[in-house]
C-alpha cells in the first residue's frame, strides 16, 4: 500500500505506517499535478492538511484511492460526501490539535489586551527617543481575569479554550445548538480535578454579554459575525478567529475596529486565504498569525500518530 502525505506528516506517523508495511511518500505535489502523480504511483491513500484540495474532479480522476486522510479538523477542503459515495474512507483527527488551537487563541487574547501586536512593530530601533511616549500609549491595558469570554462553537477546541479561560479566572459563556450542556474538567499539576457545568446560551446573549469572543465553528455559507452582530457587542470587545475565514465579515470587522466597537481582533484565518486583504494585514489593531492554530510539534505528533493508527486499522 502506498500513502502520499502531500502536506507533510510527523516522523512518528511515518514510522508507524512504515512499520506496518506501508510505503509513505512525502513529496509535495502541486495541486494541478496531483491526479497524474496519484495514478502514476498507484497511491492508495492521500493525506492532506488544509493546503491540498480534494475535490470531486480529483476523486474521479484517481481510481486507486481508497482513503483520504485529513491531518487536522476542518474537512472543508475535501468533498467528503462525494468521496464516501465512491466507497473511499475519509478520516480526520478531530481532537488532536484542540489544546494547541486554544493556546493560540490565548496568545492573541493576552497580546490583544496589552497591545503586543502593535508594540512589537513600534519599538524604537535606535536609542530611547520615543520609548516614554510608547510606554504611555500602551499603558491602558486590561486583565483577562474576571472578564467574560464568549465561545461560539463548543466542540473539542471550544471546550479546550474554555478550560484555559477558567484557569485564567475568566467567566465563560458559550453558544452551540448541538451542545446544550457541557462539563468542563480541569486537571491540575497535582492530579486534582475540578469540574464545571456549563449550559449553552443564546447567540444574542453571548454577543451582548461578552468582553471577548472566540470563534470555534466550522466553515459556514454565511457570516456568523457580521455588521449586525458587531453592532450589538459590548463596546471595546476583543474578537479572536482561529476557526475559518468565512465566519466573520472582515469588512464589517475593520469598520467596527475603526469606530471603536471592537478594540482588537486576533486572526489566524482569513476570508481570502492564503492572501489576506491588505487592510487586514496593515491594521494596527489586528494581531495576525498565518493559520498556525494546529501547527505545534505536539499537535502534529498526535495528528500523525492518530492518522497512522486509523489507516492501519482501515487498510491493513
Ligand atoms: O482544521 C484544522 O485542523 C486547522 O485549521 C489546521 O489546518 P492545517 O492543518 O492546515 O494547519
């Protein structure tokens, strides 16, 4: 059996599959060459992250494919239902990257409330000429402790984000029609466990009551946060999007940052990815990262290992 990991895979994932007798190819083949490559090398399983698209046309063109694996959560780059209708296994790793994404959300939040994204860009290169002025302009930061974090989408990542928020001393509210009740369990360094029972709230309540909002919902057909939602938020709210670009209206977001409704935004994903709009890239109140929520060594190790286990079970 031959596996092509087109967007890369961890060394331990490769090792597991090789030990089970699979041949693993890690060449990155350009999208337009992919069908030829898969046919020429008689690839049985195609593994991707978010960069490679696995659409109907590719599936139709590759008769050797038995499995499509997404190393990560979002399957919006794969025509899942179509592949399944062709009896191709489609797998992902829904829980392996939750903590990494949650930590990135907090990197944006901590950076946001202390203006780090802007301070980094503006620190004086020579001498201390404007150090004092800079200190003054960034001296109205706030603490996260005691504030309310509103989480849209309470799956694995939303819940991992809630754990960190509780640890920091924040109040947590969430909105997820599919998770009416949730129990968050925190395990401390000494093994002690504390559980918190939470209940889903209405979207309008979350929007009205949150000091900070973090989005953890899959790709959507229409905006979840648009002009109207932004206008109903608390003045000075901070928003983090490490989910998918299309869930928030970037034009409305920039407008809300400019009129002061939103004080800062942390974006890991973009409407026009991989080429975010210049207005977003240059905005002094937006903390930016290039879709790296799951890009930690630990998450990628877990993803590689989990994919390998599933592939061995399904194809061996
Ligand atoms: O859906 C996911 O798992 C994340 O968006 C990560 O995407 P990536 O694997 O392309 O980094």
